[in-house]
C-alpha cells in the first residue's frame, strides 16, 4: 500500500497543497494527520478521483442523462395574472365578504 505526503498527493490530484489540506480537514478528501504531517493512501485518492466521474461514464451509458425530472409533471391551468381561487382564499383568510 503506497502512502503519499501532502505534496505528492496534491500532485496526484493536480491541486494545490493548501487546497488539499483544506479539503482533507473537512473530510472531503480521504487523508489522516499523523503528528504534524498529512498522510494519504494512494488507492483512496484514486477512488476519490473515480467518485468524481459523471455517473453515466461509470455505468457505461452512451447517452446523456436528462437532468429534468419534471417532464411528466402535471401543470395547473392558469387564466391570466389573477386567480379567482387565490383571491377568494385571501378574502376568506382576512374575514372579508366573499360573493
């Protein structure tokens, strides 16, 4: 099992060492602080890189995934800028006379 110091791990990830240290502190990137030094397991960093791949690539899909999930959503009919139902509900809530 290969371990890397902060600078070698940053080079593998192609990010600045300060950025890596910050992300490791937050738990975003796997690593451990041993004494005053950060230690990273190379396999864990490779797994981290793979986790950043778009989902469709990992599944072998050849088509883009649609990000819109509302294509089957029902829409409410609208009849202009004023809704009589909304007006009636506001009047009832305020205790005004409704006709």
